[in-house]
C-alpha cells in the first residue's frame, strides 16, 4: 500500500537549489565579471595590458560553464526521478548556456580594443 508521504513526486529542495544556481547564479556571475572588468580597466590602462580585463572574463566563462554542467546534471536527475521540476530545469539550462555565450562574446572587446580606449 502506497503511503501518502511517498517520495515519488515530492519536491526535492536540494535539487531545486542546484537548478536555481543555474537560473540565478549564471547571470550573477556575468554581472560580477562585467563589474570586475570595469574596475580593472584603470589598472589595464596603466599597465598597457589587456590581461587585467581578460582574466576575470575567462574565469567567469569557466565558472559559468561549470554551473551549466551542474544544471544539465540536475535537469537529468529531475527527469529520472520524475520530480515536477522539468520547466525549472529547462530554464536553468537555458540561462546558464546563454550566459556562457554572453561571456564568450564579452571577451571580444578586450581583445580588439586597446586598454585605454
């Protein structure tokens, strides 16, 4: 006899947390990377080196890619356990993937432009 408190179909808060990391964490990483680029632009101009702006952006790409991988794994786990989170999983996966693309596009300007421009 099935209990009314069975685990099937219940909300897994830990899994929801991982999915929310992809949904909210990826844009926060992008904003932090963007802010770090603005703050370090003065140092890049003083040193005449783009590395001050490129390093935080590349680090942001790596961290966001890790968040995207976590989102993929969490979405697959939610599908396997038939937890009612497929829409949140798709949103987290989409947002993390979009932020990887946005961060990759953000590296174009520091590569092309001179640090003092």
